[in-house]
C-alpha cells in the first residue's frame, strides 16, 4: 500500500516559500527531463532474458535515467544512478533496468516466494497503465535475486493489490556495480483498449534498503499528487500492439486423503477432484473468465486473527485466482463488492471490459454456501448460516481527466425459496484540485432473506435500506487532511459486500502537519503531530456508539522506521442498546522498521491501559500486543513469525480473559522454482472463573499445521505436494483431522 501523507516543510513562512520555490524549480527541470519513456522496436528472438544487456537493441535504446528521491522525500534527483531502457516486439514489451550501486556488497537479494518482494529487499518495479487514464496500473516487481511479484495499483484507493497474477518473465543478475533486471511483459498479460486512442503510460521505481530505506522514482511525483500513479509518463515511439485473441486453459487435478478423529470409518475419505479454469480474450478490451468446480484449498491459509474479543466482523483478503481479474474495478470506498462472500462456487463466469474511458465487470457464481452471512447491527455484527445461492455482481466505471463515475449492482438469490438480497447505486471520484480529492458512494438495498432466532434465513417481507459515504482528502506539501462521513440505515444489508454495521452515522477525521527537522537529528526524516477523531451514533435514537480523540505524533527515520505514538484520553464505546457508554483511556504504539539483513522487517503494535470486555460489557485493565517479523537466514531460508494477543485483567489482578492468535511460517528455497513451506498456527481463547462472579470458564484451543512442497514451472503450471493436520480442543471435546494431498495445475 502506498500513501501520500509525508511532506516537507520548514519552521517559518520564509523558509517554506524558499524550499517550495527550490523544489518547484527542481521538479520543473525534472519534468522536462522525465517527460517520457521511449521504446525501440526489436525483432523476434533478439532479446534473451539473462540480465546481461549484451544484445544490440539495448545499445540502441534511449536511456531514461532521471530519477527523483521520493522516500525519504526530497523531490531532488536521486543520489544513485538507475538506467531504464524499453523495447517492443510483436508479442511483448521489454524493460531493462540497470540499478547502479556504489556498495554492491550491501545489496539485499534473498530468494523469495512469488509475490513476496517487499521493501526489505533491493528491487525495481515497473508500473504499466496500458489504458492511459492513470486510474489503475499493473505493476511488476523483481528483486536483485530474481524474485518476482505483480499486482494492480488503484488510484481511487491508492492501494497495491498483490492478489492478481499475470503471465510474465524476468531475469536478474548482480554485477560489480549493482544489478540488472530484464522483464518480458507479454501483451496477453496487459489490459488495454481494443483501438485505444490514448498513449500508454509507465513508471519505474526502485527500492534500496540501507541506513535509509530509499525509494527512487523515474517520474515527477510529489507529495501533493493525488495518488502514487498520478504522474505516470507517456511511453513514446510505441505504436501499440495489435491485440490478438488469446485463450488460456488451466485444468487442475487434486487428489487427497483425509481422516478425522475420533476415528470412524465414515470420517475417512479419499477423492480425486478435477477442475477447469478458462481465460479467453476475444479481443484486447474483453476478458472472459470461467471456472468449473474450482479447488481453492490447501495452498493459501488465512492468517489467524483475534476475533472473539472484537465487536465487528473481520475482513479477509481475496486470494482465489478466479475472482481477481478486474479486482481494481471492485474497489470502492465502502467495499460494496466483496468476493469472499462467495464461499464455495460450483461454477463461475466473469466478463471484464476495458476501453479508453469506460470499464465494466460482470460476475455470476453458483455458490454452495456453508459460510456465514453478515447481519449488520449498530453495536455488533450478527451472523446467519449461509445457504446455497446464485451470487451475481456488476460494476461499471467511466474515468477521464481526474473525474470518475461508476455504478454497482449486486444480487444474491438464495436456494429453496429463502429470499434474496439486492444492492445497487452510484459512486464518484473527483480530483477537485491537484491537492484535493473527493470520493462518494450511495447504495440502496432490498432484502427478503430474513434471519430467524436460530440464525437461519427464510423468505419474508422486503426490507429496504441505504448506505452513503463521502470522503474529502487534502494532500499538501506541509500537511495531510482526511474527513469522512458514513451512514447506513437500520435495514441496509449487502450479502455480496462487506458491511459489518448499520443503523449508524459516523464522522471521522485525520489531520497531520509535516515537519522535516534541519540537520536530521537522530536520523529523523520527518515529524508529524497527528490528530484522529471519530464519532458514531445510531440513526434511530441518536445514542453514541463510539467516540474517540487520538492526539499523537508520527516519526519516520533511518532503517525504514515508521513510529506512531498516541495518547487516547477519552475512548467511549457502547456495546448494546440502552447499555452503558463506557469511558476508558489507553496508550497506543505502532512501529515498523527494516532493521538489518537478518531481521529484515519488524512490525509492532500495542495498546496499554484499559479495554472494553465485549463478553461481559465492562471496562477492564488490559493490553493488546501484535508482533510480526521477517527473518532471513542466508538467501534460502526465511521465517515469518506473528503473534497477536489480547489480555484482560480481573478485579483481583488475575487474568480474566485472554485471546491469542499466532503463526510461524518457514520457507526453504531449494531453488528459484522449488520451495518447501511449513506453516504452524494456533488460536486460543480463555475466560477464567475470576472474570465475573457467575462466569463460566472457557478454554478453547485450535492448532493447524501444513507442510507443502511446490514446484513452479511457470505462473500457470505448478505442482504441490503436502500434508496437513488440525486439532481443536475444548473442555469437553478433542477433535483431529489429517490430510495428504497432491495438486497439479497446468497452463495450456
């Protein structure tokens, strides 16, 4: 995720004006030098991806080498040289990047899994907006060891989504003066208009983690830009591809054997399951996806989260390949489309269109169900058992010149006459000025699938509702501001979206001026006093639900340090209608850093003071601790530990309640294509007899482990061999489940 919230200022008006003038002058010069990337034609077979740049075409290609320093932000020319060359052939776009480094021995170049190229590594990234509107861009990352990652960056939310995967190739080689990366981006992997009239746009950036975690960008981007891809440059001397039709067929075969305990012949099973995915591109601007009996299990596990000490439902990231085409179109300010609501599809079909200005996506899936339907309420999220259903969504967006309008439509028709949920409405995104950006959305819903007291859905009389949101962002060189209004009526529901709360009005705000201390004392890059506030109340009776004021300070410094400290003097929360409005206080700390070549990433989040006990509806002394890291032992072994815990204290000082969610992920890279991955994760929830006089003790625990070997021949052809074990324990029951599986996915 990229955010534009760190800016440069001096301590008085004169110095601010002088600094702004100098930076504006430098950027004006840079804008001329960074006016475009230029491409040259190349004959078929003339480029070999080997990281050597010894082909004649690279000697002829124009060099783009004017990069600015974006992080820590200065807007001045980058202190380290990066050279970019672009070529095009009949089937693909080629990008060669020579990242010079005065100290090549310090290059961080570990072997990593696909999509795990992060800021703790030396890498380069190419953003390609083949539509040319700067509304979204596909990105392609390669680290100095050849590790690859890709995804989509969406301007409206300024977020990078690593979930979409595209078929492309690259090679990397460390040299005496840095490292070289070559990329081959097939036109079949890029999304562009059939007969586009706009020029393609691109941007190259480079991460360099040392004493500072540098970010250099080959475009005139400033902290006042509306998004990270707001200044993508035209790709000149490039006629564009012909956009020929393409068809990709990916059959998958999965064989598994499972056993559950207590042992019973009925709990043992062996099965062989086939599935089929098809991606058809009849012409450049259309992509048709289809899936039959997809198997999404085994390969990805959701990171365990603290759930039983929360008021509202947890959001889960989409990782399933079928749902990822056009995922940037689904991003709206209210998560109106949430594909994780489709739990277990028997089949699915999707059509995605992208033109010069208009884009659209239509999806329909026959969902077997088996998950949970969110039942939003003002004080908590309720749940119902999810029946089988036909889930359909549609998204339309038109964008041009800093203005975008769109619409969302959604329908979930439950099987066996259990009713429906339908949602529709418009949205807009408007860049009012260079520094100001506005987003808004209005949704209306109609629901006949009504939950009974047992959490079962049945058809009933239609209940109508609405949801509305309005966001105002200001990005200035010396300050950031965000104001948000959100409301939902008491009968609003979105079963194909993510809505955890209704019958409420909410006002939220964030204000942060930015200062860059002269001389960078203690290595500090920037200091930002911050103020966050929120007030939410019910629409029906105006009762306060939550009220917060968070003064604090944010500091960025060397080794990628991002530190936030807040004092929260008057947190207020109500858990039930007519309930007590609890008033409590706490301290909050967030720290992220890239400390060293071994401990490449450390993230810490903690609160101390008081917390609301959502089980017993009271305030207790309590803490939250969340720690995660990334450890590299050599270039082949990586460990990613994560530990989250909430701990609440009883009146006598003993533990009243404790919830823990932990995971240890270990990956051994046998080669660039072969990995062995071990995941062990544990969740536990405990309520003691000290929690309350009539408290019933709870002691639940679940442990899951999986060991998977993966051989990745290409992005579409992968072989998996694995074993898994799960164990759940309560005071009255112990259950186990074991699984052995083989999965073969082939791209044809």
